[in-house]
C-alpha cells in the first residue's frame, strides 16, 4: 500500500537578501513558519526499477526535474538499493506560489520512502540530501518556526509561535524565483550607479537591512531564550502570546522581494492592502510570491476576512500556523 504523507506549506515571516555569493546564490535571512495548508504525496515501492511521478495537475513536472524525483533518486543512491518508486502528488498548493510546495513535496517523498522501505536515514544525511534538492527543502525536516540562513538551507529550530490564524491569497500569477533575484540584482546595481548610497541594499560585508533584521530578531528571541519559551511580555507591553510578531513589525520586518515583485505585479500589492483592510495585524509576500498572507487575531476573524475577499473575487483561504509538534503529529495520513 502507498504511504500517504501530508506535504505542508510554509510562509516567510520577513526575508532579507544579502550579498551575492561565489556560488551564485544570495545570502538570506528569514523566519520560516509551517502552516496547515498542504498537498498529499503518496509513495509506493514495488518490484522493478525506475522512478515515476504522477499528478492530475498538468503543471506538475513528471520527469527528473520534479523535486520528488530528485529526492527519490538521491535516497535510493544513498541506500544503495534499486526499486520501482511511484510518487503520486495530490496538488492543492499553488505552483510558484512562494509557499514551498515543491520543497515540501520532496521531504514528503523522503519520509514516505523511509517508511515504505522500513529504514531510517540519519538526520544529518537527511539534511544534506534536502539541501542538495533545494534551498528551502531542509526547513520541512524541522517544521514549526525555523530560522533560515545561508541560501536558506541552514535551518535552526526556534521556539514556536503560538498558533496564529492566517489568510493566504494566491492570485493567478506565477513568479519565477530566479527572475526575482535577477530583478533584485538589477535594482541594486541601478541604485549603486545612481549614487544612492543610503539606499544601497547590500555590500561586501552584507546588507544593512540584514543587520537590522538580525538585531530585531535577536531582540524578539531574547525573552524566549531567557524564559525558555516563546511566551512572555512584549518589550512594548502586552501579551506576547496574543501578538507574537508585533515587536518585529514595529522594527520594520519585511520581505525584500516586495521591492521588485510589487512594481511588476501591482495586483499583489493590492492583495496586501486588502488583507490589511480586512484587519490583518501583519501582511506580507511569502518568499518571492505570488502568495500573500495576513496574520489575524482569531480564526473567526480570518474566516470572515477570507469570505469577504472571496466575495470580491480575491482568492483567499483561512488557515493557521502549525507548531513543530503538530507538524510531526499530522505529517502521516493514517
């Protein structure tokens, strides 16, 4: 019988882009957060050899370019085993939506193969395999609230935020992450050539905005490190459990991709404005887009907002964040 695995989505709570690296990637700093929206990946191992990817969604690649294929290939090679692997992807998450769907699918394939083959790959090897497949793949081996560094593949578990109600909107716009990075580089070059020193986004030692993000993140995390949990009292007063992002929002936490994606796709900027108008405490592009999310005070408020947006022909789904414990309790479909 196939092993069914929930392939959860993620959002980025802030994303700062630093200097280009020698390997062609950019230095990144972000906070990943898993949410309840998900695909379902079914993995079956049978006699024979080869890897087959299936999906009813015609936009899902079914060849070796698929992240699930690449993950299965690496797992079999590491195990030094030969099998016929059939991977069925039930696609609910958007393609090129900034929610990490393809990356999550890859980890779901890894987990499904482990269970199907009754084996367990050491954690450090799983992280290595995940990083080979893609920059944000490793986060799905942790789940919950995760600090992402390097090109995004260096992941560190953070104390979980309390559950937050979320509305996710994904307009019918496909955003290419490589193109978004190229546009970012062009923006930076134009600013440098124009002499806009104060607006310069990155330098040889890294971005000033990354440094600001780092300081803001450290200020937010400090009570958690001292108290041993992500609850506690906000530095501005109030209950951190009720509004865990307010300190970061006040400090200007943002997604740098908005600087290049919104001018080219003003409809995404409009979705952010609509979310804020519906009462989101914080709204942002996720990854390079095209998904835009808002964080709400309650699930009822999120569902009301999603309903209001749908009535205005703005695609929207109410969902919530997943803690690390919830992520691992729900990842396998019984």
